[in-house]
C-alpha cells in the first residue's frame, strides 16, 4: 500500500508488474551493466575536458512545483528568521523525485546503484540533445523514437561515447502551465517521453550512460501511470536518468558536457540535482 | 523562539546581537559585495577551464550525521519499496545545513542572496587549501589565522583571483568520532575554524569568493554557540561558505577548481551540496 495521497499513481500501477519477471529482467540488466556501461571505480579520465562557460539546466524548486499526480512533494518550513533570531534557516520535506532531479538505478530496480554509489566521474558526460519540440507541439503524447536518434546521428555524427541523451520537447518552458503535467479529466498525463524501443536501442546498440527529459518522466505521461517501460528497462540496466531538465534551448545538440550535482545521500533513489552544462 | 530541540544553540545566542547594528553592517556589506566580489550576472568566462579528473569532496549524508548540538537534522522515510510496489522512493526531512552543505549569504544576513540566486558560474572557482592539521591535532580550538594565509602565499604565490579558501584541519577524517563535533560536558563545541581576522582580511585585502571548512562550522566550535563572527562578516558581505567538506587530502593546495552542486531551491539559505574538485 502506498501512504495516502503521495504516490498513488506510481505504486497502484507499478505493482501490477510481476515480481519474478521484473526481478529476473533486472538481475540480468544489472549484471550486464557492470560490463557494458563503463561505470568506473575511479573517476580518472584519459583526456582533458575543457569548457569556457556554463549554463544552468536546473529549474528553481519551490512549494507547489508541479507533480504528475498533483500531490505536494516539497514543503519548506522557516525555522528561524533574521528579524527575530539573527539567523535564517529552513527545513525541507521532499520526495527524492521532485523538481529537476536524478533517477538512480535503484529507483526502478531491485538492486541497482543508489545515488551515492555512482562515482562523480560518471555524472560528468558528453551531452546530446535531441529536439522533438516540433512534433510535440502538435501532440503532447509524442515520443522520442529510434528514428529521432538516427536523424540526430545523420546530422551530428555518432552519439558520443558514454553520453547522456536528453529530450528537448519544449516542455521545459511550460512549468506553471497546465500542459507541464498534461493531466486530463480522467487523471492521465499527456507529456512527451522516450519510446521504449529507444531505451532498448540505446542500451544494446550504443554506449550511453544516462538519458534525460525536460518533462517530469523519462516515459511519456501516458506510460507514467502504468507500465513505465522506459524506467524499468533503462534504470534496470544500471544506468541513470535525469528529469525536469531546464533551459535546453541554451545548449547545442552536441559538443557540450553535462554535470549532475546530486546530493550524496546514502541509499537515495535519486535527489534534487543541480544540472550544469559545460560548454 | 526556536522550535524545541532543533536550533537552540544557534538562535539563543545569535539573538543577542543588536538588530540595528547587524542590519546596518549587513546592508553595507551586501552593497559592497555587489561591486567587489565579482559576482556576475552571466556565467560567461574569458579563459577555458580544463580538468583531467575529479575528486568527490562530499561526505555521504545519512540519518544520524553529526550536528553541533546533537539534534537529528536529517531523516529518511521509505515511502514505497521494490519488493512490495516495484518502485523504490524515499521522503527526506532535512535542515538546509546538514552534511556537506553550502551557506548562502542570506543564512546570516538580512537581505543577502539566497542559494538559488547565486549564478552557477560563481560556484565554480579556483580552490586554495590551507592545511592547519598539524596545529589542530594538538588543539581542537585551533584557528586559521591571517598568518596561515600569508604562509600559504609565501609557498604557493598569491591566492588565485575569485578563489575559495578551504581549511583542512584533518576533521574531515573524524565523521563518526566524538571529536567531529567536539561537544564537551557543558555543551560547548571544540572544533577548528576561521579566525574572524582572517575573514576580514580575505574580504578587504584579497579577492575571495567563498570559504570552506572540513568541520561543521566556518567559525570555531567555541564561536558557533554564540557570536558567529565569521558567519556574520563573511556571509554578510555577500560571499558564500561551504561546510563539512570531505576528502581534502586528495587535492593539492593550489591548482584545482572546486564546483558546488547545490540544489536550486527558491529562498534557500543553503543546502546539501555535491562538492567536486576539478583537477
């Protein structure tokens, strides 16, 4: 059972998946990830990384930041204030997955890495931005398909080794607009996301470390109150995700790096993240 | 009044400072900071920054991570788990200032910048590490003095422009040891910190953007249950701080950069931070 009012849309549906089937799939995925995703025990790098400027790809988080189900996932209490106490300090209560945030493999797997286990060197990777804003403008259920990846590669060359592929659907400009969660009268969400076949392709045919979206879910909204096919396969393979990425029109399709500044919390399934592009 | 059991050591004493005097000081400091600390409206940089590897300077945060007063400032509730719900997710309740974390100017000022207002480009700066571990080993109340800065410069050259000066007292190796908070039978803390004259020197005679410590307070423990002279002058001048920095023996005294991955939370006085050295 889910605690009342906080996670009903996820857990009511996610529990429909079979435990054995999922566990088996994830077991294989996790084992494979250790040898195929290039996660390194040490953050050493062979070639220097250079950058001249940065772009902040993080939304500001606030009470009332949208969530798929409409629940309040972040609250702030002022504990002491300067006028009375000469100190300002707040207490936060938050779900790990609100605002701009990381999904660690453990979020949708039985035994994947928690956020604190991912070496920082594996959170600084080449950035590939795939823009599907044109088709998403006409269809809030649009998906980033394998053909979108192939079109990107035809224009920009092969995806960089060990990169993060981020979907720019235009949704990063919609925070505060009802379209950001796309919740309809029947409680379904209509927001763009990765197609399940794209996740599978990036795992099996490319060397990609993370995927990201400018929406609240790696999956489409319609798949985020049920099957979560991308979450299960991608995170289950030992890779990470990042959601609610902001400011994507400020970075090029290729050539930048992205850095995930995620708090190092033991056992975390993710966490609020400062996402920074190095250009 | 402080809520029971959460901030008594800070606010009982901090409120002793005069409102007008402090407000005046901070107002001048904040205004001066805008023109003297080089905080930039855009993150553009003139010269490329290169690095070959990273070091994680963050402690893992967990329930029971030490606090000066012994209060519990971070709790984790598991909301759904994979065995039952096919999803793992936790809720955190935390003070903004626990574990490895940033102090934004507003933490100890009336009108300084909140964490979300600091441009990301001003959180990636040259790192200068001042090692006072030898004297701190014999004296838990040891201070990083202006003479320590001068000795560092005699050895390494002038402090880099716009740098962050971090104290390595050896305390980063003491998490879990009673010495980390150094709390005595009378409720006083004995931990190393910056001398107030050092903060003043770095504000008035150098171009320094941030200061950091491997303890829980920029001030010494003895000054952290009362006057907080370093907090008031440093943060009041519009500059930031970072506390409980880890792994400092892995970085050189000069030549690296430090990046603060602090969540972008509206109105935050600080926050749990992924501190990363770029080498």
